[in-house]
């Protein structure tokens, strides 16, 4: 009888231990500190300040591409001096001299660019204040007088040219400055040259989002379909379009690498 009791006691103890082991572990009480991240500490950047001409100065970590004085950050397609005209703190397309390119190449960035269609603009559709800013010299964000000027919607101001129309038409009337703030993530490619993931772009035109993390489907030709070709960092390019209307002007251009 004694051994039977001992045996039953051992069996009961084993059962109790097994049941305890199967019980879910108690979750520790959550405290605020458990979800706090302290490092790495973000770098301090001083925001830009308003200037007397109504523009906003560049933030402290920006690369200045035009400060109203000269085109020393730009060059022509042959790496010579940019031939566009600097005057009165702005520069203007010098038609017939060709596109201009930044001397520096970029990958992921935030770009600020201000541009104006002249008050005396004439013409219609794509022949009225046409230019463009090419990201990495490959992917065009259209510049055009889209104020009361009908054209194909994937070619108006704020479009990813021939791909994605702007969400809204935020164009100022001729003679007034337009502001582009562009956030761009460059495409990446595999070692064999195949696309790993496409470029994406957000464009804010005069404070209004006109491209919202838009996927760019390839280069932006006037004729033909977009496609990707493997590349690394590339310059910005401003277009000398060649239409007969009066040329655009630019001011206050800066970029932040990301």
C-alpha cells in the first residue's frame, strides 16, 4: 500500500509539472521605455529662412546649384561652360545652345527648383514655355506653361513625361514663379544589369502634391516606350527644348542627397 501511494504521488507530481509547462508564459508588463529608440541620433539640419525676394534659403546640408550669381555648378553636354544667361539673380534658357547639366552626379535626393514662364509667352500646347528637369539625366519631370493651355495630360507641367499625368494642375499664370520640390529614389539594378527596383518620385508643385510616390517605368522619350538601362548616379539636366516661344527662367536651385 505504501509503494502504491508513493507511485500515485509521483504520477500526480508529473501530471502537475506537465500542466504547468503547458501554461502560457506570463507576458511582462509593457512600459514606455520598452518602445523607445535613442540611437542613432538624427543629424541636426538648420531649415532655410525667408529672404527679401520671397524665396526660401536652402537648408544647411543642401548643395547649392544656383544662388543667383553664376552657373559654376553647371556645364554643357561637352563639359564646357553652360551658355545660358545669368541676370538679375536668375538665369534664362539661351535657346539654341543646348541643354545644361550639373557637374555633380546624384542618386537619391530632395530637389528644390523655381522656374517662371515669361509674361509675354505665346504659342500653344507643347510649343508654349516647354522645358524639363531630367533626374539622373534620364527621367523627365515636365516644365510647361500649363496655365489655360490644353495639351496631352502626360505632357503638362508636373507630369512624369509621357508616363504619369499630374494629380492636379497647380500652374501659376505667366510672369509668376512656380516652385517644384521633388523627392526622388533612384532605380537599382542587379549585377547582370536587370532591374532590381524602379525609380520613384514625389513632386510638390506650388505646395500641391502632383506626383505621390509615383513609380517611373523607365526613361522618358518623346517617341517610343519607356525602358530601363542599368546606370549609376547621374546629373540633373535642364532642357533647351527648341520650341519658338519665349524662354523660361530659373532661380533658387538646391539639392539634398539622401
